C-alpha cells in the first residue's frame, strides 16, 4: 500500500512515541526531506507513451510526406594556406 507523506510520518511518530531527542528529530527531518525529493507526481508511464506516440507519428509522417528536406551543407572554409608562407610563420611583427 502506498501512503502519503503525512500518513508515513504519522506512523513513524506513533512508533517513536514521545521521543524528542536530537537523533529522532534529525531522523524525522531526513525522512521528510527524502519524501519531498521523491515526490514528483509525474505519471512516467503516461509521459513515456505520449512521447513514444509523438516520435512514431513524426517518423512515419517523414516517409509518408517524402521526408524532411535535407539540411543545407556548411559552407566550405576559406583556404588560406596558399597565402601564408614559411617566412610568415617566423617573422617578427611589431
């Protein structure tokens, strides 16, 4: 059975009784912080199914519609190697 944070902390407090030592308080705080971090209320199965459906539709429509246009190739970088000489590499500039 899955319990809410409040139910779990209540059961924990009932088990500890009236113990208010530093160790008990630290343990309660750690438990509360851990439960807050793990509680995200996201239905991951539903999220996965929606994502899977969207990608499948995108993939099949790509073929049904003739595919996505090919991306433009990057322009060729300018070739400066013919402009630089050996002496240019070792000359002193002021």
